[in-house]
């Protein structure tokens, strides 16, 4: 049974790596061959294999991922090699990260509306499929932390649903909240969803 669009209060998603919680696009992926940007409003409270995963893709071909720890941010765009930004962050602090590719394939990263840093060049198709998980085909790392909102190339997910296992972007794209917790939809409603007070 599908649940969603039940609440319009400001809310967030509190994800647990232990329960393999993540959000996945229901149909297809976001695929970009040229310019694009993503923004994530998040915090992390633990590391999974040395990193917190903010976003990921289906597999290592046309891959995309954002990994964060206390000293660095790793970005993968198209090929399975990391671009690194030295950045000090910490547990349980809210950050807004923006990653974008320009028309010359330069990759830029900025935090909290600050100056952008050019961290390298990556061309080719880029597949963005999920939030809070590294790779759908191989599981890998998960996020233990909170997602307050995100923006994928202009489609905004403000997470105002407040309950249910679906979230909807401003252009109508549907994403599903997944978990292996035995509580299923009750766990999603009572633990993953949190009202912002």
C-alpha cells in the first residue's frame, strides 16, 4: 500500500544506516550530460565506512555520489574517481551543500551559500537516483543523519508530506522512502519522519 501527501507541516527525514533507510526515485533516474546542479540541506550523526552518504546512483557507470566526513567532501561525477574538497564539518550540524557542473565540465562545490570551489573536471552522463545510499546495485554506505530538503537541477523536494513512504518534487517526480526495518510504514511514519519545530 502506498502512502503520501498526508501532511503539509515542515518536516525532515531522519535516516539510519542500520536500517538501510534511503530515498529512491520510483521511475528512472535524473540523467545529465551537460550542466546541472544539486543542493542538499542535511546533517549527519555517524559515519558508514568512514563517510556519510548524501546522494548516490544506480551503479559505477555514469555514477554520482556525495560523501562527507569531518575533514573532506568527496564528489564522484560520471567516472568512479573522486574529486575532493578539504572541508571541516561535524556531527549534528546542519549544512547546505551545492554541487554543480558548468558548460565546460568544471565541478564546483559550495557550503551554506559561500564561495564556490572548483575541484576538477568531469564530463559525460551523470546518473542521480537516490538520497542517503551510495549505490543501488551494491548498497555500500548509507546515511545516518537528517535530510531537510533537496533540489535536483531545479526540482525542489521540500519534504512537506510529513508522513507516508512517498515524497514528491516540485515538477511531480515521485521518490520512495525505503527501509529494512520490520516496522515498515509505522517505522517510516514514527521514526524517519520528524516535524521541524
